């Protein structure tokens, strides 16, 4: 699959998450917000390299919006679902993303992270 087609495929799979993850009414963060915030990061999460400015803008915006426990849990669940549906995401790149975007979170992103905590 060509590079551009692969990225388009990844974006389409991420968009499918919107319909698959239940929405929590008490949360201001939705899967739609998570997907729109992190879609510019798809190429970086697969290939690494330079993090696009739009990606970091989305990461920072999502971090700012997820300011309650239920918001953070929803964002985590959406990202967890997306990571299972999108082939080729490298956990190392996902783990490095907050620091590369100057967002400081008190935990490490791992495949076994528990969204309920």
C-alpha cells in the first residue's frame, strides 16, 4: 500500500472508532473530539520522524479539554480502541508524543495502561 493510501486508510479506521465507543454523557470529551485532535498524528504514530505542528496542537488541545477524571477516561478509552483498529502504530512513538509536544502527563503510555485509573 502506498504511503498516502496507508495514511488515508489509518484515518478512516480511526474515524470508525467514533461509532464503536459508547459516549459518556457526563464527559465533555467525545471520541469525535479525540479523533479530530489526533488524526494529524497518524503519520508520526506509524513512521516516527518529525511531529507535525498540527499534531502537537491537537495533543495540547485534547490535554486542555480533558480536565476531569471522566474526560480523561473517555479520551483514554477512545485512544485504546483506535490503537487496536489502526495497524502499524508504534507504541514507542505514542509514548514519546506527549513530551515531543511539550505536554507533561504523570504516567507512561503503554499497551497495558488501565483507562479506569
